[in-house]
């Protein structure tokens, strides 16, 4: 019995101990939680709107917060908590949310906005509350202004970081004229202003600059009207779909055009169904094919474990897990997610570095309020000196608080983006993944096949020099007719290929750029095969004429006898000088036909070269060099032909003059056309001939004046048509107004006029608030039947209108 009692006593003791232990745990748990003080971050994540970056950036930021809060070496006494709202990338909505963040407990130690338009609003206002603003998705160059935004930092580099890359690409591919189209927002306007300064320094002209607010239709039409080819587009993703729907309608795409876009759109942005456009996915895919994007390197390409102890690939795997299997291409902000992740880490590391300095001053992070400048200054200093490896690469900020990074160059090929190179703007290094022949078919602009024909023709013409110097001393008499044919065919075919290809370029430039206004749109359809066909026609004419000549009246050897001469020595002999010629029965007739035909081509070539000297076109961008070569060939040929006929009996002089004329014309042509290309190929690694260095004369510097003048004339006529339509509409409205006034005047006699000769007694005057039932004061200002005002006894007449009713009549 005693043992049983002892057992019961022991059990009661153990139960008491267990209860006490549980009570201690319960009491100490809230104390442990209370020991980690919370610091609140006010964030704006755009889940929709122009840039729905919050769809991926919010999960990335939350993932970073979880890791930071679980670390014992980073803010061990604090816990970071995110209070976030959807700004919809709308400054108006952001204003309301900013008010809620600032005037609703708890106090936020940092603000984290997303897109540039929202960050501009938040960062400009935040200094009034001594708040640091840390953005993960803002690229506006305007945010780099330290006077305007003194507490602003961002892990997304400034959009101006794209511009050095663009300018470098323009220079590499030899483009000296570009066009731009932008959405009218501060981020894109400031980016374009910076681009304009950079291209001006590089000697590149922005020939067309278009902008739009919501509807890009007119801007895209203006790009087509002004024959824009190299186009830089600056707009948000939603507007990008509108732009390229219009691009498809205007056929402003294909191999003749190169579009440069921003690279932070979703990978399938052009495939997303948008009710704001009326183009199919197939239409959009066709229009965007081949465009180039420049984007900041946002994911570390190297396998490096940084501050978060994650590699970039491990980060992507965890992010995909948080997204729940969503398609990255359909998730806004997926590319910028590493920036949001590193933004949280940069903030946490900076806050961690402020703990000791603040403690030394008797402060703590939890003491922060909107009037405490000292804590804000410490956070600013810590962020300004941040430097760590993140999943987006090395994180470091410049003096304006902007991230410094490399630029990635991609091109849409076959419906998907392909990496083609990187650019380091700090060092000016441009590195490629491989061959860059994919871009724009630039080399086609000088029509290299025609240049090849010119070179072949020059070789044939040079080869004709050798048969010209052969006579009966070197070959047998029976072989001399063959040499004669060689002379004729080599010179004929050489001229047709060399001069014919140059003449073809000038002919087509003149044809397509000096047409009447109603036919100018056809210049968009100049295809290379038309050029080759023209050369083929000229060559066929020569071949046919030479065949007819050879068949009907072939060349043969003729001997010209001169006066017998006595030698100096008295040998009792006379010498008979003989000169062998290549001739035919109707030689003068054939030469007249050939010289007449070739002469007309030479004269026409000179005229066309002069007419097109001030035209600028990217279809045949070396036509000025061709014009210079035509001048050279024409002058030498027109001098050589009559001189050689005069000197035909002086074989040495005739051969010297003809051969030197051929050699000079050939080499001058080759130098003018090919030496600038070779020089650029050697010095810059480029095969470019648009602005030949040897032809930078006064006319070439103003080469597009005439074209611009014609464009302005055409636009003026279009505006005149619009004005005429408006004037016709105004005239129509005036007629309607006159008819209405006439109708009113006809109805006035029907109004009783017994009140016209006396006034209403003051005792019976209506008060201002009086409103009889017959007065239709509930009607809107634009009456459906204005004649009702003049009908019936209760209606208003000219002289019984009360002052209270006058506003109704004249609204």
C-alpha cells in the first residue's frame, strides 16, 4: 500500500515538472520572438500594366527575404518583412499607394518601387520623409539625377547603358543614318536624348524622330513615308505589340529593315493575345522576325556562389518552384527577377553594416522614423559602398546610385531569341558568339555582285591590251584574224560588264528616286534581280551585235602600204613600209554603230551621275563612287576613240594611247570603287562603302537635301488636302447654322408680341428660383429641337427672357 502511494506521489511530481516545463516554454517563446525586431519594407510590385514585372520579381524578393531572415550572420536581431501593393505600373495608382504606405503603420525603413514612372514619383517624394528608395526594375536615365533623387538606388542599370552598345553596333555595320520611334514617357524621352548626343558625337544622323502617346499608327506611317531603315524603338511591352501590328500593316519589316528594341520584354511578348490590336499571332511573328535587342546582363553567366550562397542556376530552379510551374515566357519580370533578388540582398547587407555605426552613436535601426536623418545617412553610405557577388553578377553602384553591368545583344531568329554578343561599355569591348552575317544584309546595299561584274569587266579590258600589241612579227599570218576577234570581243565584253554594271546602278538610282510623287512608293520594291537583268540586257546587246558583225562581215587582216623609202646607206634598194590592220569590208559602218551606241551610253551615264549626285539611298549606297568612275571612263573613252582613229597609221602612238587609256580608266575605276572598302576592311574589320572617304565633298555632306525637299513637298500636299477637307466641313457647318438661324427667324412672328411694348410689373416679376412647368430646364444645352424654344405661350421669346434662363440658352 505504501509502495503504491509512493508511485502516485512520484507521478504527481513528474506531471508537475512537465507542466512547469511546458509553461516555461510557452512564456519564453513570445520573448524569443519579441527579441527579433521587425523592419518593414514598403514595396510596389506591378502585377499588370505596361510592365507587369511583379509577377516574377515579387516571388524572387520573397525568396531572398526568407533566406536573409534565416541567416544568423545577417541582421541577427532583426526580421525583414515586406508590405507590398500592386502599382499596375501607373503613377496615379502609385500615388494613392504611396500615401497608404507612408500614413499607415508600421513605419517603413525603405521603399522598393518597380517601373520607372512609379520610381520617379516615389523617389522624388521620398526625400521629404528621409526614406531610401531602392528599385529593382527602373531604367529611366532621369533617375540618375542626384539633385532630384538624392536617396535613390537601383539594381537595374540605367537605360542609357543601352546607347553605347547601339552606337557601337551602328559604327561596326557602317550605318550613318537611323530613325527612332518612342512612347512619350520620361524614361524613353531621356534615353533618346542621350542617344541623340552619342550618335552626334559618332557622326551618325537621326533622320527621323517619331513619338506617340497611345496610338502609334501615325508614327509608323511617318517612318515608312520617310523611308526609315535602321529604327530604334523605345516603348513598353504593351505598346510594342501596337507598334508591330502597325509595322505589319505598313510592311515595315523584312531584310531591308533592322529594328532595335529593348530586351526586357517577355520572350513571347509578340505572341500574347492583346485585345488592343487586331493582328494575329502569325502576323506579329512575321513582323518582329530579325529584330535586335540590347539588354543588361541580368543573370550571372558564371557558376559562382555569391552572398546568398546560390548560383544563378540554383536561383532559377528555386524561382521556378515558387512560380508553381508557370511558363517563364508568359511571366512578366522573369528576366528582372535576379535584380529584385539581389536588391533585397543588397539592402539586407547594407542594413547589417549600419548596426555597429548606429550602436556607436546610440541609435538602432528600430529607432528609425521619418524625421531621423542620421539613420538614413548611414543606410545611404552602406548602400553607396556595396560590392558583392549576386545571382545577377557583381553588384556595385556608381555615383548616381545606378548599377554598372555588361550589355547582352540578342536577335529574334526563327521565333526565339538567340544570344549573339556582349558589349562592355567601360572598356569598349564588343565580343561575338559567332559570325555576324545575320544582321540586316548590310553588305547587299552596295550590290556586291554588280561590283564583281565591274571587276570582271576591268580584267577583260586589261586583257585586251595584249592582243592590241600583237602583230605579224609574233604570230603567223593565218592566226591574225583570231587575234583581231580577241581584241574586239575582250574590249566589247569588258566594256559591257564594267561600264554596264556601273551604268545600271546609276540608272536605277535615278529611276526610283526621281519618279513622280504618285509612283515613288514603287521604290520600295527595287529587287537585285532587276539590276542583274539590266546588265544582262546590255551584255546581250553587245553579244548580239558582235555576233552579227562576225558572221556578216568578219574581221580579217589588211595591209596598208606606205611610200617607198630609201635607206640611209646607199644599198641601191627601196624599202616598202607595211602596216597590218584588223578590218572588214564595212569597217566604218560597224564602228559608227558601235561608237554611236557606246557614246550614247557614256553621255547618258554622265547625265545620270550628275542628276543623282545629291541623292542618298541605302539600296545602292556607293552610287556616288560609281558616278565618279563613270566620269572617268566617259572622258577617257570619248578622247581615246577619235584620237586612235586619227593615229591609226602610226602604230606605236596608236597602241600607246589606246593601252594607256584602258589601263588608266580600269585602275581609276578599281581604286574609286574598291580601295575605300579594302581600307575599311583592314582598319576596322568592316566591308562598308556607304560614305566613301574619297568622296566626302560638299555635295555628299548635303546628299539628302533634295530628297528631304521632295518629302516635305509631298507632306505639304497631304496637309493641304486635309485642310481642304476641314474647310469643306466648316462650310457645311456654317450652312447648317445659317439654315437654323433662318428657321428661327421665320418662327419668331408666331410668338405673341403683346408684351413687347410694356414690361412686367415688378410686383408680379418671377423670382430667380421660379421654374414654371412649361420651361424645359431639364433639357441638355444641345437641344434636339431648338424650335421648341419659340413655341407656345409658356415658351421664351426675345424680350421676356428672365436673367436666370439666359445661361440655358448660351451654354
